[in-house]
C-alpha cells in the first residue's frame, strides 16, 4: 500500500490546498531553504507616518521589523528603508486617486508625514540604506536607486516588510523577483487589510518566491 507523503502546514497559515500544490511541484515547503545573511537585505517599504497608520496590526508589524532588522545587522546583513514622498503626482496617479492625490502630495513635501518613520520603529543606523521611490515599486527601473545600491553590496536575497502588503510591498517583491533576487515576504511584518494580505501571500508563494514569519527568518539567520 502506497502512503502519500504528509504535507506540512505553512507557518503563515496559507491555504492548505495551495501549499499542497506547491509542495508537490517542488518537493519542499520553501524555495530558498538557506539564507546567507551577508548577501541578504531587509527592505522596509513605506513604514512612514503617511502610510497605513490605521492598520490593526501596526504594533506587531513594528515589533517584528525591529527584531528582524537587529538580527540581520548582527549577522552582517543590510537593512534598507524606502519611502515615497510624492511631490508631483503623475497623471495616472491623479486619475486613480482623484482629489485624494493632493493629500499624498502634501505628505510628500519636505517635513511632511511621508518623510517620518513610524515612531514605534527603532531609528535606522548609520550603516542602513535610506532611499526614496517615485512609484509603488522600490525595484522598478528609473523609479528608485535601491537595486543599484543593493547590487553594489553583493545582495542576492531580499526580505520584504512594510506597507501596504498588496500594494507597494507586493509591487516591490514582484519586481525584485523579476530582477532575479531570491525574495521572501515576511507575513507578520507587513501592514494591510487581512483578506488582501492573505491574497498577496498566497499568490506570491505560489508563483514568485517564499513566505515566512519573522521568527522563522530569525531562526534561519542563526542557523546560517
């Protein structure tokens, strides 16, 4: 009698049906089973005072980002902070957001909310990267210099945290995967609406890269 191999549950509570499909396809729960900290960057997306301040899991996200950043620095990795201070909305942005576009423009001006990180976050260190993007993705060519700065440091693996999960985090993660980084979304370190968060995590896990919890990554760093 043939016994089917038991499929492990995903720590991020992804749909068992999707986890089973992915596991059977590649024979493992994770695409990237190891992590070299010295070639890894934690990319913190839009955790500023103008973004996702009403998220229900705000404090948890901040705590997990702080812990991840400390752990990665301790193991020789890179932390990059990305914000989107919109000063002149594009025509497409204005069309999509309508009159709300002016609110984003005000937040993006010098001294505006988009320039100030969440107060729950530990301040960036002198060795961290700080940069801005002109659109949703931190890796879209011509919109941000992050890719060039990470490549110069020999970065191969990207850990995505921040806000909003299904918008700027997802856009950045997909573009980073297209640039051939090994990309992992950190499920408990991103802010957004619950249903939309799970949609992004499930799609990314199935088609683009990995999904892990913050503690799972910290354990992986210590093992590596």
